[in-house]
C-alpha cells in the first residue's frame, strides 16, 4: 500500500515538474494580415457607434469605436485576419497615403461640443501601417476629400431661410461654383484621381494584397418628404434645415455619384468594391428609431452624431464587407 502511495506521489511530482518546465504555447496567430484604412465612416467616431477604444499612450483623436465595422470584423474573423485598424475620423484620401493628419476627436465648436483632449498630435499617413506582408487592405474614404461635411453645413445654413418644399439654394451654390466654390464636378474629379493613386500605392507597398473599397451607405431616403424640417427635436434627428429639393440633390448628385466614382476606381485598379448603399436602403437617417442605421445631426438620445452610421449600421456594413472578403 505504501509503495502504491509513493508511486502515485512520484508520478504527480513528475507531472507538475513537466508542466512547469514546458514553455507555454502562444495563441496561434491569424494567418492573414489586414489593415483597415479610412475616415469616420470606418472609425465609428460617434457615441452611437460604440465606446471609444483605448489607444496606447492616450487618446489620439481618431475616435475609433468598438462598434465600428472593422472592430466588429476583428472579433468575428480573429482566426483568419490579424487586424491593424488605423482609420481616423476626418481623414482625407491624402491622409491615407501622403499627408499626416491632425485629428480633432469630437471637437465641434460650431455645435458647442468641445473635446478636452483637443488639439491632438499629428498622426502619420495611414498607409504606413501597410507592409510587404499585408494580405488585405480595406478603404473607407472619399467623403472628406469631396468636402461632404462642408456641403451639408452649407445646406443647413442656406436652407434655414428658404422654402423647404421648393427652394434648392445648396444645389445652386455647388453647381454653379460662384465665389470660387469648387463645384460637385470639381470635387468628384479630385476624389477620382486621388482614389486611383491610393490603390496603386497600396499595391506597390504590398504586392500580394487584396484591396477592398467600401462605399458610403444610403444616408438620405428616396422620399425626402419623410424627413422632418426645422429646429424641432425630430428635425434635428434628421437633416434639420436642409430643404427637400436639396436633400434629393444630395442623394442623387452627391452621394450616388461619389459612390459611382469609388466603384469606377475600384474596377479600374482591380480592387473589390462593396456597395453599402444598396445594402442599407430603407434604413436612412429619416427612419424611426430602431429602423435607422444612420443618425442625423443628433442621435436618438439627443447626442451629437453629424450624420454617421450607428452600431446597427456598422453591423450591416460589416456583413457586406465580410461577404466580399477573400478566404472566408
């Protein structure tokens, strides 16, 4: 009996010793390297798109959120893709490939929203995260190069003193190009040229990469009369004082054409295009709470949103992007 006890004790000691001396196995690394580039529609930015993710060394002002589509897919595809997410709110195409960016966080003084971390240090061009071993790059950019926020802000200002049903002061301003204002055609030409250059630079830096160009979602409904107008809480959750003719123009002549330019450049430079517009129709800013995947000037809680996808919108975009990814 004693010998049996000694034998069992010796076996236990050997087992413990072996467990202590064998090096711990590191978690397996995902086989493919993915870099997510983009602006606020990729980064998330707004509170309705989740909590802001911590950044080593403190906030960098890019405002990447946990509910943004790259972060949704980071979790969902962790066994396949190792994600480096360098998207940043406010980024232009140039900020992706040849210019540093000075992020603003949520500093919005014209809406009386002040970010205590502002100003933030410049961040390098996002393409710096792309290496020769990168297998996948997603791009969600173009709106800031076009100047979409500038155009929307002008529509709010010009529409405040216009007839909401018949006037189109914003379309007039950006179609004629008076006072040196770049026209829609000028802006789309700049996006087109720079987007193609961006794709080619990514491919030069990562010869075996798949580039996925992500378009912009259906922000504005086809029937713009479903949007509230004015300064009421309901209207501020939509497009506030943008007139109905201007909203129709923004949908057809700005957003749809911007997506067409991105799709065309993707096709020309052998990249994959993800059409998030068709995939989000019926869930625009002017839909009721719970149906809208895009927030308006304010979100449904009254917080700032400035026309960005909420967590539900990013979840839908994540589904569309995932369906386009290789190696699924």
